[in-house]
C-alpha cells in the first residue's frame, strides 16, 4: 500500500515557520519563485517544498543582496549544481569500483 502525506500550509503558517514578514512572502510569490495554489493570499496553500524554497530565496536575497527577480535563476543554478555534484559523486564511486576490479 502506497501512501503519500501532503502538508498544506497557509500564508500565515509559512510566514511563522520561515520567520518571514508577510510582504516578503507575497513578493516571493509575485516574482514567481513559488506558486501556491489559490487565487489570493488569503486562499494560498503552500507545501513543505515551497516552504523550503521560500526560506532559501529569503536567505539569498538577504545574504547576497540579490534582487527578487533574479532569485529563480539563482535557485535553478543551485539545484543544477547540487545535481551535478551528486552525479559526479556517483560516477566517482562507479569508477573506483571499476578500477579495483
């Protein structure tokens, strides 16, 4: 039996958990960094992944003074870098096994 647990969070809950002002989270959504379901801020539903992205976006903006409009590009580059590092690690492990044989 396969089960999937999805947590839905409101705007206020995300702001509280991520320690973000409401205006900042609204900006993150308006700039397309995350796309909650719902038509207006009062109806928005976020999942845990969006919470994580919002926190990461806020840190990038704060720590590196990156404009909100550029945040999605930086997030994409970070994700790609993490994928490449993971792939590189796997390939090194495979190569190591090949060389030991």
